[in-house]
């Protein structure tokens, strides 16, 4: 089953971006001149312009932006994400958001965070007709080309966004296997895509929605446990017809680290760790053990030195007034990769400590003592 689209680049774009045309348009290249005339004529394949065609408010704290990118957009596989570039007060910011579709358009859904500059700006300031820019799609959290006989999907909060894209794509393409979605939220009011999920459950007999609300009003309550897993396997028989007593369905999880870890442990315990797939939408904030940091953080290209602390290197660089390239801020996209010339750092996802000269991801690296960066 093919779940992605990958339109080819138009003939005129290939010609306009050819070596000959760019040589004649030196030193800037043809793309720069076209972009001045019309931003949507841009030939940039790394920051692709897209107009906001519609805005749908999902909850009081979240919106979905429907987007129309130009001909450089390569298409995406359900479950992938992209970097979104937005200018705020003259400064370009980038964040990573999962891609989905709404009303036939490419879409991103963004929940405003209490301390989130970009997410708050998207929710409160952007309007139809505004131009933003997108990176090409990234990520390997996607359904396999050959879908298995049954699927268990687990999400919490805004972790539903890549799950929703995969779910809708599979059902639209006529997938007949059993699918159950365990979806954790505070309450029904704060549930993203609530009406869309209800509609899917009512029109597709092979899809079951099992909401879990912390206010106790859902089918289940509390945090994920083996009881929740067993309930999902037997709920309305969508999975039980496809999985035997000693077998588990392929599982896709997106949400906080605690949820991912708990589901993973259950699958490992039952001997089906190879069927577990996860997407983390927030980096691990810290690691176990002593994380007190004393030392100096040197940015050699900027001729700047600051006292380091326990925050990741990306946050410390930004606090020092630098503007390093950044994307997902969770260690996935590698946009913030930077050469560390001296010192030791701890990987905040795995806890692994590395030393000496190497390329590191700033967003998940914590300095241990004096560190020098080619930044």
C-alpha cells in the first residue's frame, strides 16, 4: 500500500535552476531574482515558501494551519515532520511540527506552550495569507510499505499529530486490518482532532477509538499500564481478530518520554520489542545522576565565553546572544549539529558521555566542565 506522494519538480523550475542559468545570473543565482519578484517563485529547496490558506482552531490552545507550498515541495510520508521557519520581530525562528492533511491541504497543528514564543505566535498572530517557510519532510516514524494485519497506536496530547496522519492515510487507502488508538488527554475539551477521530470511528468498522482522560470521564483512567494494553487488544474486537494470545500488533507511539518508556517496557516484557516504534516530540529534560555543571563555555568563532550551566548547549548559546541553526530541538533532525573542538558533553537522551573533537547536536548535549564550540 502506497501512503505517500512525491510530485516531481516542474520543467521550468529545473531549467531555471540549471547550472547554465545560475552561471548567467551570478553571483546570486536565478532563484534570488525570482524570489524578489514573487516569494512563491523561490527555487530554494531547503526553506520552501508556503502561504497559509486557512486556519482551523482545534481547541482553545491549538490551531491547524492549512498550507499551500510552491513547486519545490517534494511531498511527505504520513508521520513525518518538517521545520517551520517564522520571522518574529525581525528574527527568524524555526521549530519542528508533524505534517498532516486537512481539507486536501498540507497542514500542521500547533499547540500553544506556556513558555513557547513560536507556538504562541502561531496560535495568536498568524493569519490567512501570511507566508511561512518549510524544510523538506524528515523523520522515519512512518508506516511500513507493507502494512501488518493489525495496528495499535498510542498517543498523548499533541503526540497525536503524526499518529493522525498515519491513521487517516491507512484508512483512506482502504486498510482492512484492525486499528485501535489509545489516546491520553486531560479532558475531552482539550483533545486534538476529537470530532475527526469520532467520525473515523463511526465510518470505519475496523477502527476503534479508546480515549483516556485524566479527569476520569474516558473509557479508561490513569496512566498507561498492562491493563490499558489488554483493554486495547480486546476493545470492540478490532484487534482481537488479528492477534493471537501470544502475539501483539505492531505498535506506534508518540508522546512524553514516560509514556513511550512504559509502552516499550510492556512490549519488551511480552517478547515483542521489534514491533514497537516511537516518536518523541520533546527531548528528555535531564538525565539521572549528578548534573551539576561548573566550567566555561567558549564560542570560538564568536570570540565569546560564558559560564556554563546544566542547560543544553543550544539554549546556552541562544542565551549568550548567538543564533545557531536549530530545528526539532529534540535530537532528531541534526540541524543544530556543531563541531565541539574541546571538552566533554553528556547526551541528554541516552546519558552517554563523549570527549574531545567531534560533531554534536547542541539541543541534546549538556556540557561537563570546560567546552569549546566552533560557533
